C-alpha cells in the first residue's frame, strides 16, 4: 500500500511539468501582433546598403544600325563595320579568298578525263567502218566504253545459258597484250597499251550484237556461220582502221587486220559454242 502511495505522489509531481511543456504563453507572440517582434525575427531587407559601387543596368536599343560603337570594338572584330555593327559583312579580301566563281569551273566529266564527244565518235566509227575518224579521238584512252561492252557481251551470253565472264576477260587481256607487242614492232612512233585496250574494246561492239542474236536464234547452222563471218570481218575492219588512224600506219591496214580477225574469231567461238 505504501508503494502505491509513493507512485501516486510521484505522478502528481511530474504532471505540472508536462503541462508546462505542452502549454505556451499567450503573450509570447504579442509582439508580432503589435509589429514589435524581436530583432532576431526581423525579415525586412535593409533599405540601402553600401556595396562599394552603384549597380548599373545596361539597356539595349533594337535599332542596332544607329548605335555608335567605339573604334576598339570594331578593331577587335574585323567583320563588323561602323554602319551595321550587328551584321556580318565580308570585305573584298574575304570574299575573294573564301568564295569562288563556280561558273568558270570545268564540267565534272572533263575533270574525270571522260570526253563524251570522243566516245560517240569512236562508237560511230565502229558501227560504220568506212567513216573517217580523227587521230586525237582514237588516241584518247577510255576504259568506260570497253568495260560496258564487255559486260554487255557477258550478259547476253549468260541469257543464252553460257557463263563465260572469265573467258572474256582472260582472252581480252591476252589479246590486248599480244596486239600491243605486235604493234610496238610495226609502229615507228610507239603505241600505248591504253590505246590498244580502248580500240579493241570498242571494236567488240559487233560481237556484242552477235551474242544478242544468239539469245533468240541458234547460230549453229548456215545462218549462224554467215552472221559470225560478218561480225568477225566487221570487228577486224573497224579495229584495223582505228589502229592505222591512231598510229599513222599508212598502207599497213591488212597486216593489222589479220591478228585482229584471229582475236575476234576466238570471241565468236565462245559465242557459238
């Protein structure tokens, strides 16, 4: 019983302290209501403080062209003039160095070394062996035309069921090298290998037509023999004339025509068989 009384007295002594902890003084915030708060709670900014210099805010004018800029600013930027300070105006020296006149540039084909006039002239000379040709056009080295004709020749053979691309390039390379060696012995002015490849490549055009006929018509007969003979003679006559014109080999066309006929005869054999 005594223990219970002691515990009750201890609780009575602690209760006023707990009430003081949770209760607030009603006059605690009286100063705030009257505008007389403590200086530690003063959130008002000072009216004026001395930072050592006055704050100067810069203003901008939309009419930039009329703004008078200083000479130092113009000297720092060479692209600005006094009249129009906000715009880029290149001077005569900058315009001459940076920009070029594209109207005076040569065409793209001429820069690549491709002359369409010479290509057309050589093609027409092959199609018409009795047509006169210029020596400059025949001496022009052009691999685009021969490559296209060889690919077309192989494509026509492929359509007829013959895959002879390796034979075309192999026979063509050996024939060009052999013809170059022969013409080097016959010509006094010398001959370039590129000229030989160009002439022999363009003159294969009648053989390309023969391979196109072989797609729709069999050449293993009398008709095929006649067409093949015409194609071989056509290619040989055109090639010999182009060689004689390009290398100035007067009165030697029959001698040049014979090896050309042998070369195009091999192409005719792979076309028929």
